[in-house]
C-alpha cells in the first residue's frame, strides 16, 4: 500500500492528538516517561510513522519533515508541561507529608564543661602571656630547702607560721605550701631577662571552710632583669586587674610581708560585690586582696644564682580559687574540689 | 593583735575616726582585719543609782533595791548579790535589754515581788571576770547614761606581720600611728618607789647559758596583797582578748600588751634562797607547768631554776609550784631576753605556744628588759601594794650599739622606680625613728645578709647611713631601708609603668597537650573534674592495679606511696597513685545526688616514693556511668558501657595525632570486670616505633559495683599520654587527597567467637599490604546461617594507589591474599 502526503500528515496529526490526550492524563512521572519513550524513542511510534516517508516523492519529503517536527515539538511540550505539573504536585504532597512541629527541641549534642581551676589558670596565663611571661611548673612534693630555706625562711624562723605545712615521710621533703619555690627553680635554669609564670597545686595544714582548703591552686609570677622596678610591678598588676575585672576597676597597692620579697606588697581591687560601699565579702573595707607580691629579696636572688647587686625584679603569687570566685561570683571554694556536676556544667 | 583604741590613746593622740585610723594603718602595712565595737551588744543597759537597798520580804538571800535611772521614777529590782549598798552606782539592764550572748532581760516576778530590770555583774557584761558581785561604777558615773557610752570601745584587730615583733604592742602601734599623724609617742610611767632593802639581799641570778639568755633583769616586791585587778584594768585586758587573773599576774600581762615585753612573776617563797639559775634541763628532770601538766623536760629546754630544781620553762610557761596565788606575799619579777630560736623550738616541742613565746621568738629589744621590770613593779605597787627592793638585778646592763645600715638613694630609686632625693629619703626615715648620718670614707652597703653576706662598696655614689632604732630588729639591708621609704611615703604614690626591659626567649607552654586533651574530651561531652591529690590509704590499696599503667615520658610510677606525717584527716593522708578512686568518688557523689548519668575526666598526677626521692607522673583518667544520653525523644535511651570509653580513647588518640589504639583483653585485674576490660596502646602516627598513649580501660568488677550500689556499669580508664607533663604536639604532616579513584570492597569474615577482632583486623592489614588505606568494621553478625560459636565480622576495605588508577586485577589479588591469610591465621572464611 502506498501512502501519500496527505495520508501521512493525517497519521501524524492523529498520533499527536492521541499522545497529547495521553500525556495530559498521565498519572505519574514514570508513566509519562514511558509514554515519551513509546512515542519519541528510537523505536517509537513517531519513527514508525515516518518510516513511510521513503515512498513519497522527493519533493514531498521536506513537507512531511516539517509536519513531523511540529508534531514532535507539540508532544515534547505537552510532556514537559505535564512533567512540571506532576513535579509540582509531588513536591506539594511531600511538603504536606513532611510537616513537623518546629517548636520541639533539637536533637541534643553532647556538651562537656571545663573545670574552673585550669580555666582560670589559662585566663591568668593569657593575660601575662601578652607581657612575655612563659609558663613553668615545679614539683608538688618539694624540699624544705626550696619551699622555705632558699626563700629566706630558715629553720625555726617565726615567718614559718605563715604557712601551716603538711609534712611527708620522706626526709627533707614536704608538700609545697606555695608555688614560690618555683622562683628558685626558674632562676637556677634561666638567665635574665626572666618572665615566668608558675601555676600549680599547693597544700597546707588548714581546716576546710568557705575560704580555705588543705589543697588549693596558686599562680606564681617572676620577673627579673637589671632595671625591673616596683613601679613596673604596679603597672603590670594594674593591667592584670583591668584585664580580669574591667579596665575601670580601682586598685590599691599597700605594704605586705613575705620573707622572700623586700619591699613586700599586698594588691587590692575595689570590691567586685559592693564596688567599695562595704559588704561582708570585703569585710566592709571596700577592697579585696587578690594577690601578694614584692621585689625579690636579695637572698633569694643569691640562692637563685644571681648577683643581687646587678639583678632585681619582682614576684607575685595569687590564689586561683580566689580569682575564680571573683570572676564567676562563687562564694565558697569547697565547690571546686567537690565536683558536683550541677556546679561544674555551668562553666563553658 | 587586738587594740582597744581607748587604751592606745594612752600612748599617742588619736585625732582620726576609727575607720580613718584603720585605713591609715592598713596602708602602712599594719593591716586592720576588723573594727569591733566593744559594748555594742549592751542594749538598754544604763547607769543607775541605788537609792535604797532593803531585804527582800520573802527571802533572806535576796535584796530589794530601789533604783533611780534618771527617768523620774524609782524601780524596784530584786538582786542576789551581797556587795551592793545604798548610794552606789551600778549598771542596770532595763526590761527589754539584751546582754552579751543574747540574754534578754524582762520584767519578772521573783518570790512575790516584780523585778523591774536587773543589776549586772561585770561578768554578765563581759567587762570583768567577776560573776559574784554587781559591777560598782565610779561615783561620778552619770545616772541614766547608756553603759556603752561610758565603757564602750572600738577594738581594732591588727594583723602584725612576723617581722614586726615590735608592733605586737600598743606602744609599737602608737609609733606607727605617730609616723602617719606626726603625733608624739608617750611611753608609760615606770618610776619605782624603791623603799625595800637592796635587791641583792633578796635575789641572786646566775646565767649558765648566756647565749640562750643574754639578759636577765629581776626585781623583788615584798608585802603584796594578791586580789582582783581594778575594774578598769580588767576591762582593758578583756577588750584586748586576755583573761584577768589577779592584780600581780595582770600587771605582767598588761606590760606585755603595752610594751611587747613578756614578763614572768614568781611567788618568791617558792624560790629557794632567792637564788635563780638559768640553765638547760638535765636528763630526767620534770616540771609541773601552770596548766597542771607534769612535763618531762628535754635537755635542750632552757629553764628558770632554783638550787632545788626547775621553776619554769624559760619564756614559754611557768611552773605550778611557783605560781603567784592569793597566799603570795613576795614576788620576783623576771624580765629577760631569750634566744628566739630556742624559745620557738621549745614552744613547739611542748605544744605550748603562748602570747609570751610568740613575742620572744620574734626577738626582743634589749632595752625592754629593765623597762619591763620597772613598769611591772610600778603597776604591782599601784594595784597590789607592797614595797619594791632597791635596784634591779641585771645580768648584762650594757646596751648594744645601734645597727647602722648604709644605703644609696639612687639604688633605692632604682628598686622602687622613684626619683626621690637623698634629703627626701632621710626625711621619710626620720618619721619612723630611723635617724640618718652622712656617710664618711669608704662605705660598705649591705645588699644581702644571711648565709652569704654580700656588701657593695659605694664608690662615687651618694651614700647615707641609716641608724635603726633599737626596737626595729627587722632592718638589716639596703632593701629594708627602701621598703621603709616606700612605706612611709605611701605605696600608693609609686606610679605604675609598663615594663620596657628586654623580653625573654620563646618557650613552649607545658600545658599544650593537656589543653588538647581537654578540648577533645569536653567537645565529646565530658565534664572536667579536679579532685584531691591526698586520698585515704584504703582507697589507694583498693584501686591499686596489679600491673600499673607505665609512663611514656614521665618518670615511671613507684608503688610505695608518700604519706603525710601530720594529716588533717585519715581520709586525706596519702598522695594518690592513680586517678581511679577519686573519679569513682565523683561518680558516686553525682549519682547519689540524683544525676542520671556521669561522664567525667581528670588530668592529674600520681605520686610515689622512689629510691632517690619523690616521683610524680601525669595521667588522664576517664569515668562513665549511668545514662549515656540526655532524655530526648530523638535519642535512644542507653547506659554507658565499655564501648563508650573505648570510643573516647580513640577520639583522644585521633585528636593528638596518634594511630588508632590497639586493644588487648585484660582479665587479670581484680578491680575490673575480667570479660570487659582491655589494655590499650596507640602509636604515634608519624613514628610507629613510639607509643603515644598507653593504659587500661574497662568496667568495674560487678562485685565492686554491688558494694558501691551502682545499678548498671561504671567504666573507668587510666592512660599515660605522651607530652601530658610538659609536651607539645608536632603539627600533623598531611598527604594530598587521592587524585585517582578509590576502590572499596566489603568482606564479611566468619570466625570463631573466641578469635579477637583485633587479630582479624591485624591479619587483614598485614596481608593486604600498602594499597589498603583504610579498614573499617561495619557489622558484627551471629545466627543463622552461621554455625554455633561463630560470628561474622564485616569490614570495608578502601584501596588506592599513588599516581594511578588501580586495576580490578590488583584489587582482586589483594583480596585473594587477605582471604588466604584469614583462613590460615584465624580460621576464617568469607561469607558470600
Ligand atoms: Zn564589698
């Protein structure tokens, strides 16, 4: 049977109409895909119809080609339109089905906490680190020689009353009562200029209450050079107080006493609770002592192997718990070693 | 030291409010710890006049007083004391009054008569120690005046530092006040009417140990009448924190507080022949001290003795036999100087530290010996009557030369960071009684004293000689003079400068590895804890490992613990050797306080007693117990177990750049669950020969869990970590990501239950060779179709080659080699 131009064109139009209707009715993307392949694929129905083109005169072939292209375009457009519609429908369905109560809490992420003692030590080290102070550490089971004698506190010296000491069953040793023996150890291994920071655990024979413990932490500082003066000490401590408690906080420099410094200093900041008005936290003085300091005693410089005429400098020591109390508004230092997680988990 | 201001005013004019005075003293280094209002707890206690004293109508022992308190009425007050009489003025507690100790006074009926208040004894007001009689006030005490106006006082609690023994006295503190106010100091009157025989006829003193007793001044008083001190004296002593005893004893205590000179008084009748010997104790000697303790005397002890034997422990405590009592008629006054070190040792030896020994051990001004003796004699005569023998016994009347301390004003300025002229410095020193002289000739400036005295010749520099007043025994070197200059001028006037001297060389922080571990574990949800280093000995033993975790770069742990010889409590009497007991304690505390889950870690030290002294080593401890997840609809509920701890150990190892830890079973530690405990070890990623982390991780033995009443599990780990002590982390050396495709193969290996997974993994690794880049276990399966006692371990193997694409044949060859090795070495087969 021979097919003429009109017949072929008619077939193409019929095919078009059928497929346009089918596409519009396709229930889902898969059937739409199948339909498209069925018609437009390499072995599809459109190709099958066009196979008849070979029997047409050469002049007619381009005409059929034009019709075929129009039919193809119409089908493709219809499929695309239907595809878009189906996609939009699917997304709308998905959105509807996936709706959640966004006010529910999220999936918990495990969250730990840093202990305030090492954290406060780190904060102190950060401040002094900006001024060139580097961290050292010394032993906690110390010799009497380092803990006392080389710090200008001979045996049977009344100043020993300042430190109630825990002794151990090792001749000549004790549990260090302060971080100050580190001064001697640093001087013994470094030449000036020295800027050292010595944090660590200390021990005293002391009944436990809200402001005392038999174990506690200190940070010692030591700066030695040829011209390091008491004015430098004041300047540095003011920087420290400003860094920790705000730049505007007033400070006070007054005489103190330590056998290993001369002159000795007590350093106060305006009470962070009452701001100077007077309250129980500051014994109504309006001031809080945050550290002890002074110019390193010539005898201590000697024990450190330095010429006390050529070198001079200062040392300071502070209680870590005391600083932590002030930073975090804690009133009782027993919390630090008790480790109730309801207390600790507040530190981030 | 407690300082009643009304008493201090005897020696110096006080023109400041108590608060201002306290502030000035604090800024001078005499820190005022507290300002106490003495008498502030007498409320509604006023002066009353006894208009009439009649017997109580219904009692023979009580009186009925009619009292005028100046309010226009006469009050009837019932009183039990017998020392009252018409016309006296007495303290009256009106109804509503509150006495010290919180005692409230109300109108009350006493045997049929309503008592409209109470007459007070000195003891009830804590003014004197007399509890028997009513306190009789001076005849001119204004009627109706609150007692607090008359006898109230302000007491400063001054923290006198150990180097300033001279300021442990009212006169000493008066000098400090004078230094700031410019007022003059008035010394107490010490003139003695010597109407008795020459003292030599009564008293002889022999010093056998002049090194330990460089000066002894004695006086003798006959005919004293021992009784209570005047009320005013008792009030002062009580306000200063000292209990009145008797007029003679109070006189010596009064002088100690006033001058800082401890004085001892003996009943002269108890001193054989009036002969005193100052000597060391002899072996076997004993003495009953004032506290009625019979003490065996150590031969080091310095004694005051008579020819028969010991009378007192010199400077520390008197003997009971020679104590001044009501029967005493003649008194020997001892005002001596003792060697400070000897006194301190003796006071510690007998645990008898007293106000007296405290002052002796700080050293005493030589000239206080005669002054103290005279002043005591003066007060005894005034309060107890009697006749003082003529002259004093004085074993060493020669006053020592004053201490001269040359100093350089320029060096003082260099130390303080000031620019004070020599003249300014001299003027400041003069205000604390430090005289100055110009330096003549070659002057040696004392820079250091002690074991190695160090002097510097002041050449071509201005030098000044400071002459220390005899009471300032703390001034010895140039730096001491600098401190005085700064102190008197005011520390506040030292301006703050930022140091501009050379910087030290860079040094790595020893905290680096600790910080990295903390960051890793806090990030993984653990809470960091810090626990006591001192633990109970039983805990130490209960948590001792048979095979302790070895150290990596710290000293090796030592099993012998270090014990505290003077512990506060046995609970904290030995230094720990592992973190495990403390961590268990924290877990228990938190579980008992209702916390559902605990996940904690600590970085701390272990301590031991090595052959060459103490040894300290750093450890990381981890403890997990209870709920592993917070309550949430989004998380399955489960409890912590061994796998959590192992995961954390792997996490730490990865965070520090170590290779994956290898676990091996540990069934031989009684502390731990024998089936759920592992030893572990992780090598450095960069150097497989070096260990980065080693330790033990496991669940506590079920029997111990029961004993501790822990319901499910307690997982513990203790690890030695390289660099924890003072290390740092080498930054990781990394490789570029593979540019050619990676190939993955999943292998399910069926092995017997008893074959450890670590052996299977090791077999795969070693047989696969270098192309195997990653090995991950992703499933464990038991059950059909596997046989009884079998399990399947499913691994994902990831391969890649540097610079080329792997061929199928290469990968197949590796898989074949692995399969063969598994069959040979662990009896495994592949599950298809
Ligand atoms: Zn305050």
